[in-house]
């Protein structure tokens, strides 16, 4: 097991006390706080390992960012079981839907440039959602961005009134981006986010040869950094084969260390104007005045007076979670090479997975996740 590490200099600052004194205030966490004690970090690691084993996850790579540093970093389990390779902060995983946060940045940059309006109807960009929705001019770009395009039978399927998560429809924003900019999403995300931030382990899916080629990397060489995908099936962890697509909704591959850079850049209000970031992290309000749990490409939650912004990712063979708590100056990153970092908190375990209306869902509440709750317990409360 590759131990979770905390930067040694921080231990010297706080004296490495074994008994944490956790803060119940909304003040930012600093290097002097006892959440960084060896006792607290060790207890957190032990609980993470228990959860990893309980949910049959081959490996997790984790990071905690504070004061613009990746303070806690490391991994548990084996990224590659056959080769017995342990994960660390540089191990690459598919991000799945955390990619949506990158998609939001690129789209909102074009909004700032006046090339897109969130109130543009989707038919302006040649988008047809099929079924009863088609290219209904009432459906706007903002509805795809906030997962409010679908509606339901109770409101006559009017857009804007109901949150119904739809990754496929979010991915249609790629057409909006391409038509408005004259460039595809891969070109813009490399040029505007990945390269400027020095995110050397962040790439479009290696299965998308056109967009991966934009990195200039050798595919075979890059794949040596990647944790291969697995699934818990037949009461065992088994390797799987899967081709992963790429677009604004999913398909970026990255590491804990690179996502720490991404998080710090957001804290520094890079990529977008401060007022645009404020809009991104504000829950969408329906025409009836109801706040939903999603802003512009991010989930948004109020927890005991703290604003938490986050996104999860879930794909066959990979699952991820990124949580930011700006008032506490904390970011938690956790990446896994199976579905089961996220899957247990969305669906029940039927032979054919079905939504369980009686259970908590990550699409409704961050605290449905045991991993999220554990982080909040050890670093926030």
C-alpha cells in the first residue's frame, strides 16, 4: 500500500500532534491547523482504505489542496493489479464527468468574448435532441449547461423548470463551441487550460486519436502512466476493455497533481473574469424561483453555512470526485480505476442497474458519498 503523504515541512510547522483539534468555524484552514497532524492524516488514510476495500476499488489516488499547495497526496491499492504498480499523485485516470467543468470554462470564455449567449436557442447551432424535444427553440444553451433542458411530464416538458442530469445533452455543447469559435473543444481546452497550466499529465482521451494528437505525446509512452480500468463483477475485480470518447461532457484524462494545478488556477480566478466565476458557482434558478443543485457546469451545495462546489465522474472502469470549499481554502481530489467510487451512490445493485428513488443520489446530495462525507468529517468539521 502506497501511503498517503503530507508535506514534511507542514508537519514541522504544526508539531505533528497526534490529537487533532478540528475547526467548526468558516475561517480558512491554514498550515497551523491541527487537521494536518499525523494522527488526523493517519486516521483519514485508514478510513479511506476501509472504504476502498469495502467498495472493491483496485486503487485510489488522492490529494488535498490548501494555501495553493498539494498538501496531502498519494494513493492506496494497485493502479495495475497484474504489475503490482501503486498509484500516486501523477498516476493518470479518466475523469469522466469532471470534464464538464472544463467544458464550462471553454463555453464561458466564448460567452465573455460575445461569441455565445446563454440565451441562444439550440437550433442556432444545429442541435436536435430527438424525441419530443427536437430543436425546440424554447431550449437554450443555458438549459444544456445546467441540465434543465428536459423537463418532465408534470410541467409539460418545458425547459428550465426541472434539473434532470443528462451527460449526452451536455456533450452537445461541443457543437455550440465549435460553431461559435471555429475550433473544436480539444483545441481550445489544450490551448486555454491544459498547456498554460503546465498540466503535463492531462490529455484528451487516448482513444480519440485526432484530439490526443494535439498533445504531441506518444500514445504508448503516455499509457504507461495510466491506471487501467477494472470492474467488480462476479465477486471479483476484473480488468475490462473499453473505448472512451472525448468532448465537453467527458473524456479528459488527468492526475491528482494536475487537478491540483487546475483547482489553484480557479482559486486565483484564472481562465474567466471574477464575475463570470461567480455566475458559474451560483445555483441556477428556475422561472418559478427555485434554486437547483447545479450552477454552470458544477454542482453547488450549502453545508452549514459553507458553499461547496463539486463534480463527480462515473464511467465504466473509472470514477472520480473533486470537491472545493472556498471558504475553508480546501480542495479534495480522489480518482479511481473502477466505477465504485461513484456507482454505489447513484444506483442499486440490480443485474440491470436501476435508479432507486428511496436512496440518496450524488445527483441530489454530495453527502450521499461516503468518500465526500469522510473528507468533510476529517478536514472541515
